[in-house]
C-alpha cells in the first residue's frame, strides 16, 4: 500500500484507481475530500476535491498492480507538486497532466485542489491510430487546441453522463478515446522518425478498412505499403505492440459495438469479424472485456 499524509480517509478505490490518482493508499490525519465517480463503459470519469495532503506510489505497488491504467488529470483549481523519475512539476488551474500505473510517483497537494480525471485501460489504446505510447508522466501543452477540446469535452461529458441513454454510452466512450489520442499525440514527443509515424498512421487506416477481410495479414499490409513484413513488425514494435494483437483488439472492439447495437447472433458476429468460431471469439472477448459476449449483451438489454 502507498501512504498519503496530512489527511483523513478519502479518495477510495473500487474498480478504478484512487481518485487522488495513486491507487491503494492509506490515509490518516484530518483533511476532507469528495469524490464523484462515473463509468463510461470500461473508462472511468472522476471528479475530485481534496484538501492539502501528500503521498506516493511505490515500486511495490507498481509490481503488484493487477490493472494497467492511463490517467489524464485536468486541474480545475488549486495547486500541487507531482514528482516522477526524480523530476518535480508544479501544476495548477488549467494544467493537464498524464500519469499511469506503470510509474512510481509522488504528489503533494499545496492548495485545496479540484480536478477531473479520465481513467483509460491501457489495452484500449490499441483501438486508436498508431502512436508511441510511452510510460506516461508529465504535463500536456495546455494551450494546444486538441488538449483544450478534450478538456472541454470531458467537462461537458461529466455534466451529462448520468443522463445519457445506454445507446449513446459507446459513442461517447469512443469519442473520448479519439480525442485523447489526438491530444496526446500532438503534445508528447516520440522517438519515431516522422516517416515511421506516417507509415504507422497509413497502416492503421488500411487495417481499419480491412478488419472484416479474412485475408488481412502482415504480408498483405506490407505489400499494400510497398515495405517488408519486417518493417511493419518494427513499426508496431516501437509502440510495444504487435500486428496481430492490434488487429485482434480492433476486431473485438467492432464486435462489441455490434453486440451492443444489433440482435445478430454471436456466431454471425464472430464470423463477420474473422474469428475462427464462437467459442474462440467468446474466450478472447472475455479476456479483453472481462465478460462473455452473451453476458455483455444481456447486461445491455437489461439496462
């Protein structure tokens, strides 16, 4: 467990990271905090108000973590100091910060803070266009139009999420992911050459257009882009991904959309998205989303 000082029990955790960003901490002392947490499908949206306090996430917590989350923190008011990899940054109203559960980190709330926090499973990042997804940490460019758009959208979503019909949740979730991708890709530097990034973007667009094609393969992608299969593998390897893993994640995402929106049989959906059979599809679906296709559909029908 990590430890926060100068405060009373607050910022608890159930299915999402602690709303003070560092999951699994113990609190003691005398401060107050309030938390408003909503689910956006497999994402989380958390409002946090917290008195001055401090805490850290240790190497033990990192190694023991069972969830791998990426967290975007938009500061609405107050000030705090965040430390990662020996570097401390001061953030306040209007700043936007990235953090994830792969990182050791420390924080100190200097003035009572209020923030909105977007929690994304790292596995969901495979559903969007090819970016270099490093171990996150640090501030985004608050003046970037894409960052401002994302923060404005999150604020609006936070106000309206409770009233959204179930049929709109998936679209809101996917829009959030796309806006997050656009904001991060324009403000985080990468080690990729411009040409490699452009190639990855082109490959991703090509894959998205051929997800229902059973002949989609590494060699087909390489031939379509006049490069070797090894080059394609290297482009995916730069972001810690594989070609097959990316295709599988995107096909599963499309299948989940179809389960949500249509009454098609699980077998027909599995076939449409090129899974070998319903059993194979169900196993991969449960590994990815934590529930079977049948249970997922049943839950959506009941809500």
